[in-house]
C-alpha cells in the first residue's frame, strides 16, 4: 500500500474532464502504476448529475488512470433501488464507445 500522507486536492470547475485531470495532477502522486484499481461511481439511479456520477467524470478518470499505468481498472457498482444493469444501460456505461 502506498502511503499518501493525507494529501487532499480540491478544484472548482464546470468542466468535468479538466477538473478530474487537474485534481489528480495537483496530488502529484501515482499510487496506481502496475496495480488493479477498483472504482465505485455513484449510479444508484440513472438520474443526471449531480444525482449520479457524470459519465464524463468517470471516462476521464479511467483514461487518466490508464495513462498513470494502472494495470487493470474495474468498475464496481451495485445500484439500488433500481436494477444495476438497467441503470448502467440507461447511463450508457455498458456501451463500449461510452468509455473508449
């Protein structure tokens, strides 16, 4: 496990992609190189952001983690009260082109 000494970065941005990249860059660390990373987005329902994770935020985070050398990225999600497969389909997360 990588010791991160409690680093926190906060960015105010109306652009989800730029905000994600900037906050990761501000942390100045790379605890994911060569490791498996499990992401838990907030997809309890297919409601739009801010009620659920913005698709662009998730996509940008995945791309950034790949660039940082994450060996494997897994999205771990269980929706409720809605059916998880239904929510992921409605959000477009299961569509191959949504994440590539």
